[in-house]
C-alpha cells in the first residue's frame, strides 16, 4: 500500500477527531463527540493505508470489510463523513468527505442494479446539500439516467435485481423490493436539478405501483413483488431477507416508512404520507415491538424474545420520524418522542460500541440477511449513517 509523506502530519490533522471537547455534554453533543472520536480512528486507518478504503462491516474474523464502488453500501461511509462535517462544522472533514465521495465516480454509470440511488444520494447528495458543488449536480443527473434504464414500462416499476445468481434460482422475472423506494430520491432530485420531468414521472410511477401492490391491510409490506415484464401483473409476493413470505421483516418496514415519507416531501401526495404513517403505526403497536423500540430483525421471528435486534432498522425509522414531525400531521410531537426513544436506546451501552472497539463503527447489533447467513449481529455502515442523519435532524429540530 502506498504511503504519502503527508502522513507525517496525519496525527496532527486528525488529532481533534479523537479528543474530548471539554464542553458540557448533552445528548446531542455527547454523541457528536463520540462520533468524532470513533470515526476519527476509522479515518486514521484509511488515511494511513494510502488507499481510499470504504468500510462496510466487521467480518467473522474481526477484520473490517471494505467495499468497491459498485456495492450498494458504498455511499454510506462517505455520507457519514459528510454528516460528521454537518454536525461539527469542522472544516477538516470537507476534503475527506470530498475524496471518499469522488472515489465513487464510476457508480454514476451503473445499470446492473437499482441501488445507485443509495450510493449517490448518501454521498454526492449530501455533498451537494452541504457545499453546492456544481459537479455533484451533474453526478446526480447522470446517475438518474442510469437508474431509469431499469424502468419497465408495462408494470410501471424500476426492476431491482437482475435474475441471476441466487435471485435467478427463485423463478422471478422482474423482482422489485421495498428497498427500491429509497432510490427514488435520486430521481426526484434529478428533475429538480435538470428540469427534465422524466425522472419525476418514473419515480411517481414506481411509488404508485408499490403503494398498490406491496402492502397488506395492516400496513406491513412484503419484501419482494415479482412482476411480469410483458403483462405487468404480479407473479409472486415473497421475501428474500425476512423470516417468511408473510412475516414482517423489520428493515423492509423501515425502508417503507422512510421511503414514502421522502416521496411525500418530494411530491406532496398525501397518500404517500398516509402509507408511511400506517406502516409506522403497525410497527410501534405490533405485539412483538420491544420496549426500547429497537425492532427484532423480523417481527415474526420464531425465537422472540431471544431473536436478534436490528439497529439499522431502528436508526432508519428514527431518521424518518424526525422528518415526519415537520410535516402537517396530527400531534407531531408523538413522532419526535418515539424517535427520541429510539435514539436514546441506540446511544446506550446496549447498542453503541465502546470507544475503539467494533471495528470503529458506531453501532453494534445490526442484521443483514439471516436467510443468507450473512451479516448476523454485526456493525453495518448504513446503521451508522442513519444514526448520524437522525442525530443531525434531531439537532436541527431542537435548535
């Protein structure tokens, strides 16, 4: 690995990432201070490597897994650094966030899966929000063009996965997962930036069909809907990462709550907000919701109360609720209060890692996919990302 002479100055550059501020520590300030220290250790390792590493999770052998640009999670660490800058206003994070973001430039032309929205909006999207960098506008529009290549006209949806590998064994034709709602923000933003309504129309078509097909009467959502490309009809309603086809996979519910709240913000369509709230109400009132408001990985897992929790679902729900309480909703304080409870739980020793442990990720106890025996009770970079986003939104509300 290459090392630069500039690394001689690295301990000075990053020193304050790992030092206590000495200021009074309220909840927000204390968690910002912890993030500075823990992420400072992560940044120090990356910078000392001479490479642009992108941390995702901790492997079973306790090493950190670093991903390439085409991994759906590749935008979350750059996005977390942008949020660290947002929360601290410390200028030293700007060149780091910029470098980690621009290392993903090849993602703009990806057409092999739908997750370009996750990748680009968490990285370039936050960079644009915080700096106004004109080049980032072009990156967003170019990425939206790539995502639109996956739009299937007859069913009116963006196909999530190509049917190869393990997906190909399921007999699917045009699988669409609830996660795909999160990618629509890229399309809404591209129309805002370019004036081209094509992206907005594709996003609305996808959101409307998802609203129609993905949800059960109680507000819970299926993970995977498989459509006929030629006929547009639904072929299957199933799961890929949940306990069963009819169970309530918690992160899927988080994507639905967040995704439809975002779609409401971008369109003003009240049906989207109503669905977001219905899914949230189902989750908070579900018979197996834990007292600390951090969901089990699946709300119908057979081994509850001994089932694993999923901090990533909780963090995503909290981030969504802090936005929802700014909308014209009945009793907005109830959504902030619930989000505050989630955040207090995540910031407690039960979920927040001791300093210098956990691969230098912030949160412990997330679950990727138990059916695939993958990422079981580990730190995940998107859990950290949504925790920091929720912290930033909480801070903005309370200020």
